[in-house]
């Protein structure tokens, strides 16, 4: 299976990677892939209150960039240590973006 590298998602040094890392709660991505992340709980909001507001805004823009880059991905590829199709990953990234839109930055 071909691995297609998407930026930001697995890099904790980026706002989007940092946000996802904060939500890696149900399991670890190396075991459960996309299912390891709790995007509906309070973890993302807690992350948003700990980082500068600019990081939240940048994480949202990075999610948009990842969605654009998915157009160049093969139909099936290895992502977060699991085999996925492009539509499945796009749907998950759209869910990440939607979750980022629900949280508010701290003061």
C-alpha cells in the first residue's frame, strides 16, 4: 500500500498537529488510526484555550490546505498507519475542520 504524506497532521509542532495530538484520547493513532481521536469532546476546546488565537486560526487554514492536497492523493493509501481511501480521509479531515470551527480561543 502506498503512503501519501499529508502535511501538519502528524507533526505536533504545527497547530493542526498539536490540536489533533490533544484529541488522541480513545487510543493511539498507530493502533486505531483516525478512530483514536475524540473530536467531539472537550479536549479540542481545552487545547484552544491553551494556545494563542492565531494557532487556532492557522489550524483551520491547515485543515483547508490538507483537503486541497487530498486531490493529489491516490484513491487508496496508507494514512495514520491504516489503509484508507481518499474519500474516507477527506470526510475525516472535514470533521476535524468542523470541530475546529466549534471551539473558541482563550482570552
